[in-house]
C-alpha cells in the first residue's frame, strides 16, 4: 500500500540486499525483486531469502521436468545466496517450500537432508502452482546466526 513502517530496535540495525549468488541478479533478465535481505544487529544477523527456484544466471530454468535436478539446484541456489551473507542452510530458522505436486515431498526431504538443511527446522510444505509452469519447486527461508563481538574476531 506504499506506507512504510518504522520499527524501533534496542540497538542499531542495518538492512541490506543479499547478493544473488549463483543465480545472477533478477533485473538482468527483466525481473525486479531482491533475492533476499540481510538484517545486521550488534549481536546477530538474519537473512530473509525470497522465493528461490531452479534458475541459472541468465534466468533460465535448470533441469526442466527433472524434480531431483530442480530440487538440487534450488537448494544450491539458496545456499549460494546465504553464503554471500556468511550464513548456510544449517543456520535456517524456518522454511517454506512450494512443491508443484504432493508426490515430490519425499524427494524434497531427501534433497534437503543431502544439502545440509536440518530436519528439525520448522518447515511448511505447500502444494501450489509456482510462477513459471516448468518449475516443480521453490523455497523461501529465514536464517540467522550470532555475530561475534569485535574484540573476539580475528
């Protein structure tokens, strides 16, 4: 609705766009959204990853028709964006996964485990259409980690 909201935090915080990692910038292929946002506060950082799918640097779908291939690429893309912010899939706090078909759930679980996404992370699995008909899966997540005090960093 165009209205911004100010949130008062107890400490100074910064918000920055997360680098696109292995996918390339969305604007390079005609889309205009951020891959994610990184919030840094004195003692922690939180990464909010936007919808991430099986896509290459030019915006092309990777592994069309191949659920295993798309799941692997999707998770690698998510890990790549998080890595740019010093986070990983193991730092996930919550996950939302979109699957085109319910039958893909066991394959998602295997791929997520292989990629290092802990099974204990709260995960919402939704069976839904995804913005491109060829995509079989998409993921959003929040990840975070503490920031070491400046005097202990070397």
